[in-house]
C-alpha cells in the first residue's frame, strides 16, 4: 500500500495522486457533511471519530447511524451496511484480475482502500491487467497514489466536520443532510426500471412494516424488494422467449 | 453549560463500528478474499443489482415520510419538500453534492423559520 517505498517512489504513484486531486476537491463538502451528519444524528464525538477512522465508507456510515441511534440489533445494522456496500462486491470481481498475484493480506488491505472513486479512476487508466512484473508494479503504484490522496482528504475533512458539528445546535436539523446524501446516491443507482422498482418496493415495505421490532422493517424491505425484482426478471425472460 | 455536548459512548456501538469496518474490508475485497477462483450462484449475482438501492431506500424513505413511527399527517413538513427538490436536482444535474446543497437550502429555511 501507499506506505511502501517500492510504491510511493514509483512515478505512477504521483500520477495517482494528481488524478485523484480534483476528485478530492469535489469530495470536501461531502466529507465535511458526513462528519457533521454523524454527530448531529446522535452519535457521540468519540463514536463518530472511531467510525470515520475505521469504517471508511461514507454511505454505509450514514445508513448505519440512524439504526444505531434507534437501538437496532447489531446484525440488522451490519446487514444494512453490507447491502449498501454490495456495489463494492461488483467492483471486487473486476479488480480480481489486477490483484490476484499479490498475497492475501496485501490484497485485502488494497481492497479496503479502494473506494468508488479510486476504482473508477483505476480501471479508466488501466483497462486491462498487466502481466509483467514491471507493469504490475506500475498498476499497484498508481492505485496506491489514488488511495493515499482519497483517504487523506476524506479523513481530514470528515474529522473537521465532526469538530465543526459541535458548534452547530442539533435543533437546526443538519443530520438531514445525511439523508439527502443517501437519497442522491439512491437516485444515482436508479439506472434501470427494475432498480426503480426495487427502490419503490423497499421504501413502501419499510414504511408499512415500520412497527416491526428491532428495525426488522429494513431487512424485510430489502428482502421483499430483491425477491420482487428477481421474480419480475423471470416474468420478463419468459415473455421474451418465442413460443 | 456552553451548549457543547460530546454524547455518551457505549461499548456496544464500538463493537458495531468494528463490525462495519470488517464489512468494508470484506465487501471491497469480496472476490479476491479466497485464493481459489469461485463464482456466486446466478440468483445472488442478479440480486446484487437490486440490494444496494433497496437498502438505501429502506433507510431513507421512512426518515423522510415518518415521524415517531407514524406516517406524517401534514404536508407542512420541511423534509418532503427538501427531498422532492433533491430528487429533481439529482435527475436534472446528476450531482449528489448539488442534491444535498439545494435540498438543505429548502430544508433549513422551512425548518428554522416556519418550524416545519
């Protein structure tokens, strides 16, 4: 990773840093807002700092926070975080070809630091995995540069947001910015009709089943929405078949 | 009191944070955790398409349309207006940050001056 000399002395490392810089700039407000939203939705400062430093996944942090504050059981919080993070599972399938030559632990550490932005920039620069040692080193160095720039700017401004949050009264309702952020990401994922359906079904079920204990309405909503979409796929596929 | 609160930290929340950290690492390296090549069953691969948006919607929608466990009975609620503006802004500009900024620009005046 980015602390290794063999990577951060490589010229590709600097390319990674500079390709990420404009993105990091755009991310400043988002990171600030996430920090403010964590504290303003009811987490303690220590919890917010610990979550920021460890979890390093804005959307899963924002989705988990209302559940933690509502006292949902741990498995419900973790299952929700897992589902929100499932897009990374898709990225990891793509990244596999670039990383399998590394031993397991460095692979997992690299994966942990590969956020949405880093993934997108990385596969844009290297559309195919290299097969020579030299090429692989260049790819690894570039990814390390992206990761360092992304991680450090995210941490700096999230922590600043947490610090600023204490100066703002909770009654202003700034925690709502976190919900708007998730809403924006939700819209960005609505790229097909069935995904829109998933969104509508999950929202409706989560509201209708709100009275369920332990925030189980969230789990039920995800399960019903995914099943409904898989069934709709089947129906569509059967209609498409020539009789 | 100076109005600054640091909240109460409890061990349970710290465990959950640890769990979420493991989930970040596991999801981001899902397909290269194992040394051997393997595939998800077809239904799980398809399910991956829908689960993230469903999870977000399940968290977000109740936070917008419910108060203390009941559907809101009034239209005088800053959240619905802010969310509606947010959705329109997103689909017009495809920018999450702008969604947040303009959504809050609707939310804060309604919430702070009218108490919605």
